C-alpha cells in the first residue's frame, strides 16, 4: 500500500486528487507524487463505482444484460448497447433489417456528438472557462430531446436490442434531427471563437501531455486520444460493422500527439458525424425495425468478440457461451481503462496544473473504467 | 495475412502450439512456460507485428483457468487469440507488461479478480478492489458474498 499522504523518502510530496474532485468528472482517485510543481508519478486508485457488471451479466439472460451496459459508459450508451446486440446477432446469425441498421447508425452518431459536446464543455470548465459549458449543453439538450422522444429516456437509452431496435422512430424524428443539424451548423463557429482560437487556451494545450504513436499503441490507447498521435484506429474504418463501409466520412487524424491534437480530433470528428447523419436522415429505408427472434435467446457454444468505436475508443464485448440462456463469462474491454493507463506515462515531468489538461483530453468516464 | 498463412507462420515460430477453430479469428493454445518468449516473437516478428494487446482476460472453467489474449496488428490488421490453460489451485503465468504496457493494468485486474499470479509483474497489487479483498477472487465461479448482492 502506498502512503497516501505526507512525504516520500526522497522528500517528494504526495497529494490526493479525488475521489471527489471537480476535475476528475466522477469518482477517480489519483495519488500524485510531486517534486515542487513537477509530477513524479501519478497512480490511479479505481473501484469507487465498481459494480461488478461482468459478474452480474453471468446471471442475466441475453436480452437482459444489455440494459446494464448502458450504465458503463453512460455517454455512449447507444454504442455500448449496439456492441452487445451485434455480438449476440453474430452468434445467432440474425439478419438485421435495413431500416434498423440505418436507425442504429444515426443514433450512434448522435450519441457521439452529444458525448463530444459534453466533453468539450466539461474540459473547458476544467481549464477555468465556465461559459463554454452552457454553449455545449444548448446543443446537447437538443440531442437529448430527440432521444427522449424516440427512446423514452435521455441518458440510459436501452434502445438497441438484439435483432434491431426497441420501437420505431417517432414521427418527428427526421424533422428534429434536421433542425438539430441546422442549429449545430449555425453554432459550431462559436466553439472556435470561444475556445479553440483562444491564445490562453492554446498555450495551456500545445505541447502538453505528449504521447508518441508507439506508446499509444503499447498502452492500448484507442479512439480520439490515439488519433491525436496519428494512430489510425477508427473501428468504423478498420473493421467496419453495420453499414459504415457504405458511408462517406473521413477518419480524423492529427500528428502532434499533444493535448491540442486530441482536442482538435474531437472537434473535427463532430463534423464527420454530422456528415454521416446528413447522408442517412433522408434515406431511412421502409420496412421492419426489428428482425423476428425467439423470446428466449440461446447462443451456440463458442466465443464471440465484437469491436465497435465508442466516443472514447474501441469498445469490445467478449461473450463466452456454453449454449445456455445466460453467458458463461462476459468481458467488456472498455476504452477508458486502457486510456487511463497511459496517464502516468504522459504526466511524468509535467507541471501539476497541466494534469487537468491531460485528463480532460483523455476524456475519461469513470463508470466506463470501473465497470 | 489470412488465418491459413498465420497458422503456418506460427507453427514455424512455435511448433508446440496447437490450434483451435475459432468462430472469427485463429485461436492458439500455448503452455504458460512458452508464453513469454512466444509473445516477444509475436510482437517483434516483421511479418506479424502484433503491437496492440486489445484485450486480456481470464475464464474460470472450474477445473482450470484459461487466460485469453486478443492480439491485433495495427500495421497489417490481422487478429489472433492466444489462450493458455492454468492450474486452478496455483494459477501463474509470466507477465507481458514488458512487451505491451497496457498489460500492466489488465493483469492487475485479473490478479485481483481471479487470483492469477503474474510472474515478474512490476507492481502486482489491488487496483479496483478495496483493501482487505486480497485472495477473495470475486470473479471465480465459486465466490459467494453474503453482504454485497451480486447474484440476481
């Protein structure tokens, strides 16, 4: 056990950030060793919101356990559900109707924008700018309203089920999404005026928390955090699932590997998500929204893994089935867990105040890390 | 590389490896004693370059434990799954945190949840569980907890 307060033998000071701290966005506990203002070591202590979801899933049926996954990465709940549904469909060899596929991708991309909006507001707030938070939530609320109308919930959505989606989209869905695209396009320039172009902000981000491409891969960092280092790892491109291979969008890459690069990846990624939504919103095919499946699902004996791209990186669902109605073992490979493991490496040698910028641009969601 | 060529290449590297027909990817079974040297070859071989350890986990089969490593090459975009069977009474396998740094956290998680001892791990102690949970191994099938509800 580390001594959690006081001084080390070399005379360095140990301080605790969290588990209740405004900059950690949840119950993350960091034990930081500092020499003056310089970080010597960052050691995360996890588990404050560990619910043992993997163990719980072992006694839930294949239809039931999806609801628990919304509670992991609650900002990408659609995408978590999507991964589980794909994994089960893969095992059952179910063909998902075209309408459901398009609706799923639309929902995924709306979720991605909502997640990045929240990240943007919260990260700017960590760095001391309070106004961006309200700007971000203005757009995010519009997405949440769309979700509420169609899915009946605003955060833990549970809309994607094995075989398709829970229910058909609301009649207002298309119009509201179009209104949102207009709203987004009229407001996105404010983001750059307010934060991106701000010289104080840039000084706090550029050159801070450098992560080399080799280290990013070695630490298993994925998603926008790795793409900021120039690592091509967008699962939608590398291992396309659903209809992503038919869509036109670019994988956003930056090469500088610092906090500002990771910031720019997320900002530019939102525009790509809008591009995907624009391609699909007028082209939702008619037909069923759910394939016909049995009431009780039984996966054949075997192992199934599905990777998807959440707003934070590659999320993997690994199901081991013994042929029964519940999974024998389930493992969720959450992107946040691996991304966090790189924090110590990135932070060593930087100033304590810069740690907030690094944590902000890693986009950590604690229930995703703890599971 | 396709699964067939991967299979040939890996047989060349480690003749003792056995294969299992996986649904998606090639499954390779190795003994815990072979694992570390084999992992190094997988990472360094120029035609393989498995540089991303995507997932590391363990399965409790009651009679034995199985370590499962999902490896991916970001250069060639091929995937394999490596498995190793461990003794249930004294599970131990060599660490790979010196090859893939992400293994450091993942192995600590498997250590506290399944009690697997990772030989030569630089920092093997509880990561997620609070103090006092050493040797409780909550993800094993025979784990019972009268206080915290985990069985639904």
